[in-house]
């Protein structure tokens, strides 16, 4: 089970996630995907690629954030 993000982490991730282009619409990697991976790394998560980063971000965003 994933730990919940703080409120500021959640909103930073949500903002970055909304900037991502569709993987199917792009023939090459977008810099936005690399920024998503870097952001997840700062939160202590280490996805191995674009697809894993997107799936991880979706799961984290579905958990909301810590209320404490």
C-alpha cells in the first residue's frame, strides 16, 4: 500500500500530471514525463520509466492526501 502524500505534494503531483501529453499521441518522450519522474523521486518513489510513473501518479492521486 502506498503512503499518502502531503497536501502540497498532492497538488504538485496533480499539476504535473495534468501537463502530461498522451503517451499514444507522442512518438518521443516529453520533458513533462521526465519532470513527473523527478517529482516522484523527490517524494521517495522511484519509477523505472514513463509508464510506471504515470501508473504510480494515478494511484497516488486516487488516494487523496494526508489531512494531518
